[in-house]
């Protein structure tokens, strides 16, 4: 953007060119849709006088601001808490610095110094390859009259700078200077000067096609420069008429060029998806009065448009958000964010989706969060009856607004929490189930606030929605197994539950149902496993595992019964499917329900009849490795 000291002159020139503009605008009224994130200013950082151009290094998260009134560049460290960025350096540059761009590979920063009226300008090169919290001017490259906008092609390292008054008058044609930075990024050489329209303001590069787009503010047009060949030179292949052309940005995935028109109050869309050497204005979106800078979040396809002045209080000193994520040839204004006085430049951090607005009238940078409403669950997979806490987080305090944060059970379509103040809202939820059951929850910001719990949400008044959060409740399940290392010494019973009972009011019990009143042999209040070794049962004993309250009440799950007897030193166990088998080896080791034979075909429980026994010897797996049971033969139980 141009320095504020040029604002009055250029605004007057623009006004004289806008009479009878002739573009047909399809007006899109400012609305808020539920799928859009909610934006809020999370920080305001004082910088130098009359800040204008701004750029973000996406890897270091350093933000560079050109201060036209201080002849300096402020470096703001945003690598930590974006809401509390710190100015780590103020670097002196040329006279009236305006545009700024950063090379994400070399970390060199290029600053267009406007200079005095109709005077010689320059580009300052700042080396940020070392400590990004500081920086050193390594070169000052003289340029034509009054350089103002700057853009960089990171693949060719070509830098494009607009010369606003090239030739020394306000009526003559402007130019774009091409600086070759493919060698030593701390210096640079002007390799070409390309004539464009009158008063070239902003410049942008399509990172895919290498086409360069220049807004000519005084002549009301956009110049298209083909840079797909030799990036050190270039040719103007098209001039697209566009009254009041001011700011520009390009989407390299759709090849759509977005241009703000200062006096028309619009953002025009130029389709470059076909022949990139030409271009056609395909739509015009209302952006509010006096739109200046424009930037795009390339992953969300949201456009951010600054408004320096306004014809209504609602748009004064603000940024409009235009949603281009759907039909990218049109757009809807989804939010208007108040910032500082006279917003001049906008830049987006593509990693954090935070954007930065320079306020030339107040000497500050507004830090705007595009984080949406979120909803999280403490635990998303729970046993039946267990509670979890849902927490909704808003990017702003709803207290001063007419809105409330609501949490909705989308499965039952009921509001389960409503909070009229603060940035968070919480609800505890639990479901008692006999089969696996999932409930879907969502956070809303809606009106009216403080509505009764249990009502249906007012979907027509929803301002924002979170991503749905699912929580699943499962019924308890438990199994019981028997093992031994020496049948004459005793047997070990092991119960396994499908949930850790430690966070629940339940315990795992092993019960001998053969004894009077079903003796609880052991109760375990934590973990998923409970083990008990008992003396060898010389008569049949039936055991079960249960999940219940510690006093044995409110049983939640019961295992299949296991009947065990030790006869002549061998364990006879009646398994859950009714088959009985005896094991003569010192260890029971069953791979699932399969007993693998050392000779002949493998035997399974299905091969056994009630009362049958097997005699085992070697401990092998099916592949011959140790620790699996090898069945030698079937025999009659002793």
C-alpha cells in the first residue's frame, strides 16, 4: 500500500476516474453463515508511525511491517503466543517504506521505499537468514520514481516492484522493475523495467503459472505480465479494464485473481484458469466502501479485505471476510471485523490462519484469529453409565454480545448447556446402555442467550458451529480364564474386563458360585484384569467373573461360567462352549480355541465331546516355536 502521506492526492485521482465505471456488480449482502469461523482481534501491537505494507515468513512466523512515517521496518515475533507478539527489532530503511515481501526460502525481506513525491526510490534488502528476531540491511537497490508495491516469486526468486510515478509525473505511465535475487539474496540486480498503466499500485504473482498481475490505480486497469519464460524480463500480454483497481492477490490453485476497487467498494474476480496471458472479469462482490488491501488464506480460501474509510459506521476501520471456499467465482461476506484506524495492509500466516492488519492511522497492527468455535470431550469412549465432560471454547467472550455458547446433543436435538458469559462452556454427559451407543454433540454460538436447557437449538439464529464431537458408550464385558503351573498346588483364575474400572464406581469380582451365598474370592477396583489363585478343587467348582459395585450389587456384566475340577493331578475344565478337556502337562496354553497336534491334524474344542480328555506334552506353537500346547492324543478322562 502507498504511504498515508500520498493518500489525499491518490484518492482525488481515483474519484475522478470512477464516474461512469460501467461494471455490473452482483451485490452480495453482508451475512453470517453457520459454517464460517468466528473472527476476533486477539492482540494489538504498537509499531512505528503510519504502518502500511506487511508480510509474514511462514516458517519463522516473523511479521514484517513497513512504517512509512518512521522510515523503518518493525519485526514482530509471532512464533509463540500470537495474541502477545513482541517487536524484537526496528530496522532503519529508506524514505517512506511502503510495500514489503519476504522470500520463504532465503528469508530475505524486500522493502519498497516510496521516497519523496516524484523522487527516486529504492528497495532495501534485509537479511533474516540468521536470527529472525533482528535483521540487517545488506543492500539498497535504486529504482525508478516512487516504488510502492512489491511481490516475490519464491521459485525463481524474482522480485517485482511497482514504480508509481515512473517518469516523474502523475500522468505518465508507470512501470514494474524486476530484480533478480536468484544468486546472492542479500544483494540484487534490476534486470528489466516493464511499462504498465498509470499509477501501478499493487502487484501479485501466480505461484503456479508465474504470471504477474499489477493494479494500475490511475488508469483503471490490471496489467498481466508473462513471466513463465525468462523470469528476469517479461512482457505485458493483456490489460484488463477495471475502474479503481487497487489491491490484488492470486489463488494459485484456482488461478483466480482478486482485485479491490477503491472507489467502487467491490472485489472483482478475474478468471485466469484458461489462457493466463489474458483475463476476464467474471464477477464483482460487494466488499464495502473504500476497500484497500486484499489477502487470501490459500488453504481455507477466505479473502480478507481492509476498509480504510466507510460510508457507514459498521464498515469504518474494518476488515471484511469473503468466503471463496464454495463457488470461487462468486463470494459471500461472512464477517466484518473492527480493527484500528485506517487499515492499510493485510497478510496471512498460512500455518496458523492468523492474519495481521496494519492500521496506518493508529500506528498499530491488529492480530486477528480465524480460529472457529471448538468442542472437545474429556473421554470419547466410555463404559455404560460413565460421565465425560464436554468443553466448548469460543474465540471471544460472549458476555458483551447478544450471543450465548450452547452445547447441543445432536442425537436428541436438545440443548444441554447454555453459557452467556466467558469463552468456555462445559457440560457433563453420561448414557446407560445395553448395546454400544454413540451420541453426537456440537457447540453453537446462537441467540437468544440464556435459553432453557432441554429445548431444541434456534438454528435460524446460529452464528457459528463447531465440528461435531462423538462420544460412544459400551456395555461392560468380562471373561474368565483358568490356568496352572502345578495342578496339585492350585489353580489361577483370571478375569479380563473391556474397560479400566479405576475411573468408575465398579469393581471386577471373581465369584465361586458353588459355595453357599456365592463367595466373592477377590475384588479389584482398578485396571482391566483381576487374578486369584485358589486351592485345587477336588470336586467341581463353578466360577464366574462379574463387574459390579464393590458390595456386589448392581451387577453390570457376568462372564460365562467355568467349571473346574482337579482329578488325579489333572485339571478337568468345562469350557464356556460345554466341552471338557484335561491337560496332563504343567501349563494350560490354548491358542484361541485351537489345540495344535504334534502328530496328525490339529484338534479343536469342537473335536471334543463332553467328558473327553486330551493328554499333552510339549509346549509348542503351531509353527513349532515354544509356548503353545501340543496335543499328542485324545484319551478317556481318568
